[in-house]
């Protein structure tokens, strides 16, 4: 049985399907690398995953850009051309909050970034640049050299409007916020390395996946998470609360020998017994939930 396929004559594909699959594999690895590096650097879980890889004219891509937004322009070294990195503003402000010691869940204000905020994000952009370099290393020694940082999409133009670009869409999660990270590279810049993508990715995919998983596992083991031990809760009336005074005793619905709850990041994972060790309060794990 024959299968039909949609073809857009106004926007013909410039990059073959095999090459697009190769690019997808590359940026799946990019998402893993960057997620691992940022998680370790910020000591907080940063979720990044590849969402889509598209090819379209720059004019159509520009129509998607938010105003204000957060855009970084790069010079592509070893191949000619420029690239663009876009990160959703809500993710940007969550990262800033985390960098300044917050939880990453600060209130989001959709506004232009100040010069200080842009400088604070410099370390994050450095991590992205390193991840991009490592991503492309198996195929070509491409370096993304930072050129400019913009908040107005009108000042972001790396190719003429009708030139084709490859747009990589990644989904990002930080501190309860979700958004996107986009990497945009002109097709003309990629043409010298497109023929290497399919062969190189077949040879390296299994090795890269295994290495990335091992590295991720090592870095996750160093993340500090809050652990709390607490007794069960009791219910009392508002009147009892108003009449409460120093010395009052609240009876809990648990026996003296019952274990306490031990929670990791607010979720009960173990049961334990409260005691003392080296002159400090301690909890002994007696059962896994």
C-alpha cells in the first residue's frame, strides 16, 4: 500500500531526512550534557530535553520571536556564519534567581533584562557554549563564539529573510517553570558538515549515550537535597489554638515506639527512630517506604 507524504512547494526542504535525524541525535546529546552541567553548577535539578528539529526560512523563524526576549548571537568558528540562541524569559529569570541563591521559582516579569542581569547570566551562556562545542566535536570542531546579547528580536538577524535555517527546540524546566531553549544555525553554514552527520552519528551514538548516562549518574550523586524527620500530625480546633499556652501538651496519634516519617524534598521515603549521636539529634533509618 502506497503512503502519501505532504510536500510544501513554497518551502522545500534543504536538509535531507538522514541529516536531520543526525542533527536530532546530536542535540539529544546536547540536552543531556547541558542538563547535567547546569544541574551540577546550580545544585538544583535542571530538566532539558530535545523537543523538535525544524528547517524553515529565517523570516518564518523571526515571526516566532518574543519581544522582549533573550537572544545571544554567536560566530561559528571553523565553519562560516552566525548562530542564535534564544531562551524563554521565564526560564531566564528562574536561572537568575537560582544564581543569586533563590529556589528558581521567583515571580516572572516579562520585561527587558538589565545590564547586570545579562552579566549574571554570562556563566550560564558559557556552559551552553561548552555543551555546544562538545556536542559537535564527534562531527566537526565547531566553536560558538559569543558576539552579542539582545533583548529586541529586531536586532537579531544572522541571514537574509529567505535563507533557510535549522531550528533546534529544547524543552527546559527550572524551579517549577517550563519554557524553551532554541539554537538556530543557517543551513549554508551546516552544508560542509552535513555529509558527515549520518556516518559519524551511527558510530558514536551508542558510545555517547553510555558515557552521558554514566556522567549524569556521577553528577547527580553530588546534589544536596533536604531531608527532614518528623512526627505525625494532629488535628485540633481553632478554639484550642486560641486557648493554647506554654506547657500545654498535644497528643499525637502515634505510639512511643512508632517510627517517625523521614522525607526527601517533602516526600516521605523512609521510616526512622529519633535519637542522639555525637551530642546531636539524629535519625536512624529502620524501613524504606
